[in-house]
C-alpha cells in the first residue's frame, strides 16, 4: 500500500509508463510539471495545443521539448476533442487539463459520440499527504458536485474507492462527515450519511469497504476523540476517505489542510473511463507533479482491472 507521496512517485516510475494527453498544453506551469514527470519516467506526454506557444514557453522555461509529441491545434474545443479521442483510440492512457476551462474539457469527456463517459457521476478526488496523519487521506468531493443527492454520494464513494484500490489499499475506510453523530431529520447530511452506512452493510460498496456515518471530523481522524466521547467506531482515527456533504465543506477542509496543516496534495476527476488530472493555476509545481503521478497510478490500476 502506498503510504506517502514519495511512494506514490516511486510507484508511478516503476509501473508501465503511462501516456498522458494534455489539452491546451500552452501553460508554463503545466509544461514544467509535464517535463519533470517525463524526466522522472512517470509518463510519455502528448501535448495538444498551440505548437508555437508551446515551443516558445518551453524555450523561456528552459524545458527541452524536442522529444515531445505535439499536435498543433489552436482552438480550445478542438484541443479538448483531440485529447479525448487520443484516449478513446488507445493512443493515450489518461488526460490532463492545460490552459483551458474545465467546462470545455469535461464537455468533451462527456460527449456521447467520442467521449469517455460511463454510467458514473463525475467527481473530484483529492489526496493529501499530511505530516500530522499516519497515512494518505482522500477527500471528496470538494471541487465539482455542489450539493450531491444520496445516489450521487454513493457514486462519489465508488469513485474514491476505485482510486484507493489503485493505490494498493485493501480495506478502505470511508467516513461520511456531518456536524454530529446522531441522525437528525433537520440535518440532511446526517440522514444521508446513515443511509450510506446502511447501504454498505447491505453490500452496495463491495466487501472491501467500511462506510460509517454520520461522523464529525474530529471523530473521523482521531481515535482519542472518539474514545473521550465514548463513540464506538471501526474506523475512527484510521479513515482513508472523507466524504463531505457538499462542496463548501470539502473546499474548506481541503484548503485548511493545505494552508494550515502543511499538507501536500494531488487531485483528479474520477468517474470517466480514465482519470482526468485537474489542477488549479494557484497550485504549486509539486501539486501538479503529484497529481500527474496519482493520475498515472490510477490509470494503470484501472487498466489492470479491465484486463
């Protein structure tokens, strides 16, 4: 099992090298991360975008791009379509967002004619390497689904489980977060959390997942807090996945982990046929590199499961 980001990078370099299609690759930060990932042997990149801008940016950033495959396409929508079709045609293994709006890329991913849609809801999955926690911690969904329904939360859990299994996790412990541990009809998050726990007991998430809820954040991450409160739990203090009730909670926890807890992070979109690496312009070079590594390992894991 991968326990930290150093091991994540090692896993990405020792597995089969995955091919990454980058939509609208004319972004200096993205190009820097792609170049570093290529140098480390994590990926083989295919850059789709404005060739002249890509070459000029590589020169200004002192990036050697002579060996990169570049598909010249200035139009953003066409760039997204070509990148998706590369995956659809088996020429790339996963995707990355470059200098393009997320909505444009995901529209191509979800296109019924050439896209990569499945029956699953798309969801954002963040992975954190925290100096204050004993293993990697998933957080979902703080970046895509605003106020998910119960059915959507179930799919969000399945997407996170898929990513966790690709990292070698065996039994995956999921905490459905709420403000309290008792179900209260006036607090929909508690009602949904208990429903998800019951669904898990009935086998909805397979035999390698433990889903509990509702759980407050402190009980989810601290066995000591659970013991003090006399709360019985099979996962308290040892969770792998934090399922948030809405995007505000996920966004707040994620940024608190990054800016106050010195967490390193990586982010991908799950639910399509392959992971989509989605990073912010404000993300550090390390975040972009770790996100590429996460996407590569998950893409390889998904490919193995389909064999």
